C-alpha cells in the first residue's frame, strides 16, 4: 500500500499553503515577487489542465499551446472587434478550445501512445503557422489588447494584486474540477484507459467518449489561462501564446511535480518557474531554444528515474522517514 | 441466448476461424476446447469486439452484435477475461472492479458497493485495497473475474482463466463460477479442467469445428482424441 501522510497534517499543510498564496501579494509588495507568484499560479493552472488529459487519462499532449492560444486570441479578437468583456471572452475562448479539442481528438485518439503526442506537436506547429499568416488576427505582428479602463469587470488591474486573485480563482476552479471528476465515474474510466484501453473497453468503458471529455475539459481550462494571460500582458502574438516551448513547459510542470496527482502540477510550477527565472537571468537573453533542450532533458530524466515526479519522491522520502 | 453463425476470420491466408457455429443457452456452461492455435482466442475476440469478423453473425438475446465495439458488447451483457491477464496494474483491486461496476451504477457509492459484492463472490475481499499489479497471477485472474461479475453480465466468456492455477485453486474457481448463475463460455485447452464444469463442449481444431456434444461423449470421440494427440 502507498504510504500516506496522515489526513490531518496534510490538510493543515494545504491550508497553510493556501493562506501563504493568498497573502503573498500583501506581504511582498514589490512587482517582481508578485509577478513570479502569478507565473507560478498560471503554470500551476496549465499543469492542472494538462494533468486531466495526460495524467489521469494518459493521453500525453504536447500541443496545449493550441488551446492557450485559442483562449488568448478568441477573447482578444472579441474585445477588439466587438468590445466584448474579457469575462465573456473567457467563456467563448473555452468553447472555441473545446471545439478545436474535439476536432483534434476525433482523429488523433485513434493513435496510441507516442503517436498521439507527436501528432499534437505537429498540430501545434500548424496552428502557430496558420495564425502567423492570418492577418485578421494580427498575423506575425500580434495584437495589442484594447484597454478601456481597469477593474474586475475589465479583468485588467492597475497593480498585480488583482491579477493574482483572478488567477487564484481560476486555479481553484481547475482543482475543484479535478477533485470532483477524479472521484467520479470519469476518474475511474480515465485511469482504466490509461492502464489498459482494450481491457477498459471490454469492461464497458466507452474509451473514445471519455478521452474526448478529458481533452475538452483540459482545453477549456487551458483556454481560460490564455485569456488571463492576454489581460495580464496586454499583447499577444504567435511566439508568445502558441510556441512549442510553451506546450512542452506545460507538460513538464505536471510531469515534474507528479502526473496523475492533484498537487503535482502545483509543486511542479513552484519549482520550475523560479528555476527557469533564475536560469534565464544566469544564462541571459531570451534563451528559448535552450529552455527547450533543458526541458526535454528534464522530462526524460524524470521519466527514467522518478516517473511519479516530486510527489512520488516526497512519498518515498516520507515513507522512509516514518519507517526509521 | 448467444447465437454465432458461420463466424469466419482470416489472418492473411490463414483461416483462423472457418464458418464456426455456436450457441449458448440461458445459464448454460459451454466449454470450448482445442489444441494450441486452434482458433479459440480468435473466436473470442470476434465475439467480444476486439477483432472484426470477415463473415458471419453474432447474435445475443435477439440483438445483432456483429462487429460492434467492445464497450457496446459489454453493455449488451457479455463480459470477458483475457488469456494473458489484463488488470489495471496500478489501481487497487477494488478500483479495478469498480470500473466494471460503473457499467450498471452511476454513483461511486453504488459502484463501490457492487464491487465489494463481486469481490466477496470471488473471494477477494481481503485484498481489496492492494494494488492489482502486486498480486500473483492466480489472483489477478480472479480480479478479472470479479470485474466481469460486477458488470452484471448475462454471459461471461473466460479465456483460459483456469489454466495455470493449482488443483485447489481450480476447484475453488469452479465453485465460484458455478455460483454465479450466468451463462458461461469457457475456453481451455486442458480437457480435464473443462469436462466436469461444462454442460456441453465444442471442439475446434485448425480453425474448424470438429465436434460438439456432452463432455462424456466428447472425451470418447475419436476425432477429438486424434486432434489432441496429433495422430
Ligand atoms: N493477430 C493475428 N495475426 C495473425 N495471425 C494470428 C493472429 N492471432 C492469431 N493468429 C493465428 O491464428 C491461429 C489461431 O490462434 P488463436 O490464438 O486463436 O489460437 P488458440 O486456440 O487460442 O490457441 P492457444 O491454445 O495457444 O491459446 C494461430 O495459428 C495464430 O498464430
Ligand atoms: Mg488462446
């Protein structure tokens, strides 16, 4: 049986952590620590969304940037051309992402294992090229977000605190969805599909339908993160919201922390974001392609040595400690 | 209840199943035997939707299930086990069975209750929270059986679920199977296991159905003896 921390102390730790995250922008007044925390929460959200598809249902996506971009572009175009609120844009972006997800999942779920992952890489690159050549969406130049004042209704804020609490709320939504589905029929079916799809189908699991459910939820949450990102940065273009490096980073956040666990993506984001901030300071410059190499290498190391990520490492250590 | 008509399956030039007819009645226990490579597993995979048949028809309780998806066939009331055991290794024993139970239940509480019953019926209650992959193969086979039972099937097809078990384990498993009160189609290539269990036996050899009848008659049938001894 798996070693478990006792329920109470785990609850206490989570409560403490939540309090620290909520209090963060009140304690740290400087824009830089606030910015880093927002990036951690954004990546935690993206990793949590990936985890539903990749961790639970076992379908490794390396194309999450498609959904992120779908959210960012949908809400931005709606704001630009029809002055539609980003909150409505957030929902519209999620819906667009679901449609794209189903269009991708339909054919790609026929592919198994690594072929699915490779297909998502290819589709992500195609999406980036398509948007780059799409003038209405700003093409290679990108889009500036229209700023008609700030406040919660505009999802734009004069200081980072507002953004901090919006991303907190989105992350809580994603975690709540995960907790709910994990304990429901979908959660059992996803794990069964991940372990052995043929056996699952023979036990009555409509595998394709449940994989489409997983990719749809994952896409919708990822698109919401995309809309948030656009409001935060106020500028989007294909290299910032549709790059392969983003898709790989999202995968890494979840895999590093522990795929298929609730807290894994949070842990992964908390480690990876500061690490990547530190290395880009150290190595200087944009370092994008270097990031990719490092990320790829990290994914391989984890896959070989600790497939259940930091959460798995933690469980092992705490088991050893409690035994001694 | 199960009516298979002229089921034919080819792999390239090899005819693995050649126009096989087979029926299973309500609560009947039918044994399907034959030497290695006779086509028993192929026949199973065609019935349960893992393989597409080239010709023939699979009917079940008046429905046509020919070439339907495995999950549709499961819902129609046919559950199966696999010759090479296939449990969800990193899930607990009870969670393995809960997956099957969700076919008939909507809530987790309902599915768990149904799964616990199936574990009790198959004598697995004590291992409920162990990871399935950590158990010996004999018990994994029983998990497959419990998963099938939890699906509330009208027919269970068992592909060599009994082989590789010790004598005592086999006897136990046979008792479990008899207690289920569903129709069974049981594949074995060891005759000793299947004869006392079956109401009727069908013999395959090299893709063809060569004999059918009550176990005692089959055991004396010269064609069957020849197929098995290869004379
Ligand atoms: N996927 C496949 N592709 C090609 N040939 C196959 C395939 N599956 C089975 N066969 C062949 O079909 C024949 C029947 O195989 P099958 O597995 O159905 O036999 P079996 O009666 O179950 O044998 P065993 O007692 O060894 O389990 C064999 O000759 C086998 O090599
Ligand atoms: Mg076989």
